[in-house]
C-alpha cells in the first residue's frame, strides 16, 4: 500500500470502492438519526431485537426460494423475509408491552431470544439440504460489505431519503414521544401509531443494513453514533445531525480502511471507528465529556472556595463592627481566617492567590495579614447577603434548625441561579427586611474575635 492507493480510495476512483463507501456512508447516516430516538426512548435493545428477529425470516425465505426456483438465492426475497419477521418481532414487543405488566427490556429480551433461537434452528435445517452448503446466509449474520452492488446503493439511498424526510415531517411528534409520552397521550396524540411508525423506521434501517454489517453488528450503528452525539449537545435537532454525521463518517472511514486492507472486514471496522468516535466523545464532549466535566467541577470548586473565603473575611470584619455602623476594611490575620473553616493552609493560600489575581484582596504582607480591596468588600457583601437570604428562606419555609442552616444554605447557593435569589430578595424583604440593612443579620451571630 502506497500513497497512490490511499489517494485512489479517498477520491473514490475505483467503482466497487465507490459503491461500498457511499453505501456504508448512507447506512451510517440513517442509522445514526433513527438511533437517536431509540436512545432517548430508552429502547436501545430494540435495534438488537429487530436485527436478530430477521434471521428466521432469512431462513424461511431461502427455503421458499429453493422450493420455487430449485436453488438460486434471491436477495429481494431474503430481504422481504427478513422484513416480515422483523415486523412480526416489532408487533410482539408492542403487544407484550401494552397487554401485560412486562416492561420494555424484558419484552425485547424475550422476543430477541425466541426469534434468534428459531433462526438458528432454521439454519441447522438448511445445512442439511443439498442446496444449504452454498446458501451463503452467513453474510446476513456477519455482513459482506465488499459484495455490495449498485442495487444495494440505490436501496440505501432510497431508505436514507425516506428516513430523513420522515424525521423532518414527524420531528415534533417524535420529540414529544421521546420526552413525555404521557403528556402526548393526554393531549390526544396518537402515541401508539407514532410508536409503531418509529419502530417501522428502525425495522427498515435494520433490514437494509444486514448486507453491509450483518445482523450482529447493525445494532452498533444504531446506538453508538447516537450515544456519542449525546455527549456533545442537549438539543434533539443537533443530536440528530451529529449522530447522522458520526454514523456517516464511521461508515466512510471503516469502508475506506477496509479497501486499503482487504483482509480486514468492513463491517467490523465500521463498528470500531464508531467506537473510537464514542470514546472521544466520552472524553472530550462539550456537554457531558469527562474532560469538560472535570474542568467545570474544578472551576466550581475554585468559585465556591473563593466565595467562602470572602464570606469568612466579611464575617470577621462584621463581628468587630458596632451595631448600626458600616463594615470597614481592616487587616485580618491569616490564622484568624484559617480557623473559620476546616481548611488546610494550602487550601486557604490557594484561594487567596486566586482572589488576589481577581483583584479582590491586596498582596499578603510578611506578617500574613490579609486586606480586602474595595471590589473585594463589595463582592464579600454580595456573597454574604445571598447566603443569609438562603438561610432566612430555609428557616422560614423549610423549618431547618439554625444550628444546621449554614451548611444547607451553602449547598443551595452554589447550585441555584441569580433569578431565584432575586425572587427570594423580594419575598424576604416583605417578610423580614422592613429596614434598609444591606446585609440581613446572621441567624447565628458570630462573637468578636471568633
């Protein structure tokens, strides 16, 4: 393999490579879009169920073909048989779900095992037939991407177009079905019909994907791109686009690598590429990726520590201020601040360094004295004010004891946003704050020198 071979594959100069790459790209796009709805419906196993339910249909169709034509294997007949048993499996799942107390996962597991067992039994019967040794039905189990022809490409193009158009037309309905089926039913929406339409689309994509990746691996194309897209966005429309893009890229890259290394099966490579996209999404996804979550948690931890530092400084200054007087800036010894919480020296100095970088405190003197700036005092006033509003709210409405309200308010004030704080200010001003104090008094006052 040299540079010219890579260029030939990338530019799709070879006819067979062009057919295979474009076919798998279309399959990946359609599987990715439909898989998003399955994932959000918590029916990831449905694709696996339907793919395994196609096996008895393939076996029955082959037997019928032998009885009618004598020997020749007809691909349309095999796909028709696969479609019929897949639809039958779909109806079985829906029937069990709507007419018994068995949940979705159990219903899908039952249908999957029964239909696949029937398919394996039929394949055993076929192997005993004189024509069985040449059946080539294993391509429907493991996939045979390299043997795809123009007819397969046209079929996949038609299916992808149908899936894309149907998704656009029924987007609002499918979205409601995924997020709040009960509300949709209460509003008179045909929930069962929509559910059936979605499963029919899954069946259509599953059957057309048998020739490319086989019934065992088609489930990976249905779920993996959708699961990867979920780490990048919280919006359904964006998730559909990303899932289709990841599925299409998986099909394109997997088929291209297989074309460069013919001994490597394309179906398996497509799934492996999709798995790589999933791993990268888990690590670096902008919404739920591990790296992004770690960065956000670190920023939140620093923000919480800074706010606790400012509140501790304000409370120390407040404790030494006479009633009715404004809190004035003065130097606070490091050890006095250190004793305010269960901080280590390293924690306190880290928070102080961050506060200094933000211009909230002056540089620490050699005597370890800490001095707030005017901006730091204003920030400390705001932080303390919000905290005490939460304390008043918890005491008033949640019957939280004053001995533990400080800790509970700590938890709330860093989670809920400023809009709720503004509403609390209005309510608590009417209830408790008829005066003009900028910061409400603490429900557990601090003695001077604490």
